[in-house]
C-alpha cells in the first residue's frame, strides 16, 4: 500500500478540497459515480473495489439521502491497507458533498457483522455514524484534516484495534484504572516539588548532558534512522540506538537514581524538526503509578532531527515543565472504562531545542495538572 512522506499528503488534501469545492459550485444535482470519475481522473487514482487511492490519500464515495449518514462504509480489514495515509469518506447528497476523515483513530466502533471481531481477527465493517464528527474538541471537517491526521499518525493500528474491539464487543479490558491511595496521591503531588528542585540540580543537569553526548556519538545512525517513513518504526529504532549505546537495561525507558535518592524515569522521543507533528505523550495510569512510589520524576528526552541540514538537537525535560504542560492534551477518546487515557503534545515545541532553554517547573501549575490526572 502507499507510503508517503509525512508532508506529501497535506498539499494533496488541500487540492482535493479545492477541487470538490469548485465541483460543488459548478455541478448540481450530484452523482456519486460522476464525482468519483472526476476525482479519479484529476488525481490519477488507482481503484481497488470501492476504494480509490494514490500514494497521498485514499477515498471512498458513499451516498446519503438526508442529513444522516448510516450506510456501510468499509470493512475493517480493508481500512487497514490504507490506514497509514489519510482515508477520506466523501458523502454525496443530491445538493451537497461532505468530507470526513475516517482513519481508525476516528472510528467509534465497528457496527456491521462484527460478532467475531477480535485482536487476531479484524472482522466487520463500520457505518457512517461510526465515524466521529468531533475528536477531542476538533471538528472532523477538511479544515482540520491535517491536524487530525497528525494525531492519528502517533497511534499504531494495533492500539486502535484494541480500542475498537473493546468498544464493539463490550469486552472488559485486561488493564485497570489506577486509583491511588491517600499516601500515593501525596507522593504524586510531591513529585512537582521534586521536579522543581531538580531543574537546578547539577547532577540532574549533567544527566541531560550525558544523554546529549550519546546522541552526538551516534549521530550518523540516528540520522539514517530518521529517514524511515513509519513514525513508530523510526522512533523505536532511534530508541534502540540510544539505549544500546548506553548499555541500559530497558529499550523503552531509561532509569537513573541520583545521589540524593531521586529516581529519574526517562522516555525517549524523536521529532523531525522540519515537519509538523503531535507526538504521543504517555499512558496516564502508568506514569501515576510510577510517581506514586515516591521520590520519582518522569522526564522525556527529546531528539530533534533536521534531515535537510543533517543535524541533531536534544533536550532532557520534565513532563511538568511549563512549556511541555502548555502543549499537553489529554486524549479522552483513549480513556476506556479501565483507563485514564493517554496524553499527546500539540503545538510548537521548537523552543525546547534552543541552546539557552532552561527547564522551568511551576509547582502550583504542576500540582494542579497532577491532581487533574488523579481525578480522571
């Protein structure tokens, strides 16, 4: 299936929207077949049964007689083939055309013939009303497709499938929503004060320098990994380079204990500096459980890649840093019955890569945020 560069779909979607806007002005009433032919010819799309696609996007044309849209759209197994590019549903009515982004992140559940849907058996189809019209406050309209797809790219097919299986079959998930005791809540909130104190601690600052040196020593390998299109594969590969270089015990997280006893948990994250993105943050239940043990802080180690200039930047930074908190959004869509959900970073994080940037933890702001997580 098509595998575009991260920026190629943006221009193509804008062109598609402009083309259909003009088509809508010049043609009425509308015919699904006529629109499909026009779009196929204009964008040189291949056709696989009901799906038209190129390397930039895939589109499915459906009809609706009224304002509602409940038709069967596509099989889940078929969607999987196109889920790494924007998957658009074009709803054709007699007097208007509606576009919806229908990648797996934006499906509420699977409705049709899904009785045997399991993690190892992606069966069933989704209907028009299974497509979310709003995702975490972002309306599912063409103006927001770029923003929405950047969010979608951070989640794997397996993560979405797990959520859809639970939502569709009413299955109780294996995890459990974390409910901290009074002492654990106290430990979680105190982590804000610890993070504030560590921001000026020389040993903590030296840890950031050490990790940056590891990045510099492995620059060639990291930049080569940065050319991988798949965002999850790329992140995992860079993570492995860093952890192997340091001979650490974990592939996903690095753990350090400072001489004063504070435990630093580090999650490695990568960002292509020349591309817009919305990096996935962390599983809220897991972070709270870690902080509840006491004298523990959670940090991200960001590695910024400029592939054009062949340069790297990096920053060890607390998840409670003011700039990070201001960019942190809680994805309630992922908060199942047994989960508090996950976080995602939105907006411009370029400032943290500036050489003069200093980590700043506002204790009141950080405690307020942690209290909100506890209460989810």
